[in-house]
């Protein structure tokens, strides 16, 4: 393995760690606050439950993307580069949507940083 692929793996690993940290903050620190705010709201019956589910599922999706990016980055396969890039672009789109709806905050910055690290890592991988 050459230095270019080693650097690519390191970048994907850093991006995945940042993404996992964002997912943990979202699910462990953010969920209780959202849940208590939904309990205090006067939203009709199915909406609070749906919002809780969406909130948890977003964190879960970030964990899955981080694991997939790591598995693909550390596995020699022809599709490694494109799969890592798909994971990174998906996160970049998510960061853009979060930015549009919520604005700038630590979560947006973490998702965007993870996307940039993963995309840069994906671009550095050499084709097998």
C-alpha cells in the first residue's frame, strides 16, 4: 500500500470519527431536549412521535454512513473510490439541507467537516 492510499484511509477514518461524534451528540444529547420540547408542545398526536423517530433515525443514518465508509476504505475493492465518494456526497447534501433549514451551528459544521474529509479521502484513493 502506498502513501496516497494510506492518507486516503486516514482522511476517511477522521471523517467517520467526526460523523460518529455528531451522531452521538445528536442522539444522546439532542434527543432528550427535543423529546421534552415535543412533550410540552400542543402538536396533534402522531406528529411528536414522528419527529422523535426522524430525530433518532438521522443519527442512526450517520452511524451507518460512517461504518460503510470505514469498511469500504479499509477493503480492497474496485468500487472503493466511488462508494466512499457517494458516502461523502450524501453527507455534503445533508449538511446543505441542515444549513438551509437550521442554519449554522456545531452540528452543521461537524457534518460538513466529515463530508469534506470523506470526499477528500475518496478522491485520493487510486483505482484498483
